[in-house]
C-alpha cells in the first residue's frame, strides 16, 4: 500500500524547525476525475479532465485542459510545497514551449513558484525549471533527469520578497538548488496549490504524488516509499514479448504497466520471474512493481 509521508519524528530528530503543515495529499482515490475528491476545485479548463490514475494525479500535456487547486489556510512569509514527480514521453523533451504544471495560486488568478518540464541540457530525457512569477522558467536544474524515475521536487516561495527556489531529491535546505528571479515586492498572497494541464512542445505526462505544503523545508521531505531491494528488469529495451523481473526478496510481486498517457495496460502477478508484455505495442511505458510494502517504478521500452 502506498504510504503518505509521515514527517514529525524525522523532522524532530534531524534538527529541523517544526512548523505548520498546511496541506497534504496522497491522491488515494479511485481512478477518474481528481476534482470532486478532497477539497480539489476546478479553476479553469474542461471539468473532469484532470485525472487520478493508480493513486497519483495524472497531468497530461497531450490535449487535456483542466486546471485544479487544493486550498489551505493562508499564512504570511515563506511557504513550501513538495511533490513526487514521474515524467514520461515518447522521446527526450525538445522545443521551447515548456508549460508549467505545478504552482502556488492566490485567491484570484495569479500564480507563483511555477514548475515546468524543460529540455535536457545534456544527454538525458528532461529537466525541470522554476519561475518566481512568470510563465517561463527563470532557471533550469543543471542535472538531466530520466523518464520513469520518481524525483522529489521541493519548491520554496517567499511571499514578501516574491522569489522562488527549487530542489530535486534534497535531504537538507543547504543542498544544491536553483533560484527563480527576484520579482517586484511583494509577491502574491498564496491560498492554494495548483496543478495545470496545457499543451506543450514535449507532449509529456507527469504523475504527481505525495503533496505536502508547509511552512518549513524539512516537513516537505519525508521518507520515500520503500524501494524493492535489488530490483532487476531485463532485457530492457525488449522485443522478445517478455521481460525478466526479479529482486532479492522471494515474496510474490505484482506489476502494473502504464502507457505514456497514464492508461494502465497490464496488471499482473510475476510468474517465475517473467512478465508477459507481448500485447504491448512498440513504445515507452512505465512499469510499477510492488512486493509487500515495497514499490519500484521503472521505464520499460518495447521495441
């Protein structure tokens, strides 16, 4: 079972300053529309278009339009959000039309601390960018990221100084980060967290999970889901009609496979360390394996 981040004990023993958690969301809803669950509300686009898929929000930049927000009690000063993201697309992100997908929102239609998926700077699949107050990223994460891998993205927004900051897989606030531009003071007065769907040149999908909005950095981190120990999947890419799947643990393993728009195409137990993928067309998929309480997500390529 997917775990929501349980933070307080970790924060206290790690020396973080304890503050108020403003909102949490693990997207543990039935597949279908996100709006209508919890306090999520539509603020633009086609109602019912932003979906929950296998316990994660599915942000689709391929023809979907709904934008939704999760309100929380406003506070002054600095606020943070942390989310797990898993990005998938048919090919590495290219072009220049990079649309932000996660952000803070005020009581009207002003957005801040906008995160988008951008082209890689080297040989990877994609990177992420941050903008304090504009639609286009002010700064880009220097290390390329990989499709099918889950990353913890943490974003800080200073409402008084109107400036944002972003971390990827950080363990402390002093870790490597990038800064958005310092915009005119003050910034927007934030009342909700938002997810946005808009067509982009990359046509990627982003699975979003384990949202935490807080007044301190440490509370947005938590501990990631247990990973399956010594998980292996081969051959990958494959054109054999199957992949071998194994781990250090001999317990039963179940596997779900999703296409690039987040549709589940396989839901099966692994038999004799082998998964039948003969029904899959050529392309890129996300494979999510679960063994007890441990979960691992990998990119699967069918040739």
